[in-house]
C-alpha cells in the first residue's frame, strides 16, 4: 500500500529544515506556566496535550496564549535539548515569534491549507521552511486513522 503524501505551502518564520513525527493540538499553548522546559512537556491544566512532550517533534498548533514568557521557556527547551524539531502554527504573534526564534527550530505560518486539517499526531512531517514547503506522510497508526 502506497502511503498518503500531502504537501502544503506556507511562510517561513524561522529558516531551516527538520523531519519528525507530528504532535498536533487544536488548543492554543501557554508558554509561561503551560510547559515544563526541562522535559518539553505540556503541563497546563485542562490542555488536551497535558503530560505529552513535544521534544524532537513537529509541533502543530493554532497559536499562543498567555504572557510573554514564551521566549524564556522555549529558550530553556533548546538549551536543555527539549525543543520541538519544528513549529507549524496558524496565528502569528510576538509570543510565538520569540519562542520559535530562541528555540532555533524551523517555523512556518500562513499556510495555503490549514495544517490542523491536514496533519494528525503520529504523521511523519518534513518541514523545509527555506522553501516554504511541508510534506506530510500519513501515519497508518496515527491518532484518528
């Protein structure tokens, strides 16, 4: 059986390339108090990803919420080796821009198709932010498949 491959295009926020499994949430993430930078784990109460780590994964989410603690928290995830491999998000704001830049991970936004509709947790995602291209290989064992 041939795997399903989907491509979407977007705008580069932080250049670079990465490939990893996706971790997808439809909930916005709070940088300050919402993540544990020591483990790359979402710790925010009532968040659908609570207890799951984004370390080394392509983090797909709608946007940020909360204070400007994003830069400090995600800088620490990079220093400790717990940052996402790449970031894909729908709504740009200064919180996300700072978090993405200090994590040094490729980041993209402004897609031609909603990544929350195209990508499922467990899918293999190749991010080429330099070219503005995301290639998704659908996981047969991913959530919802």
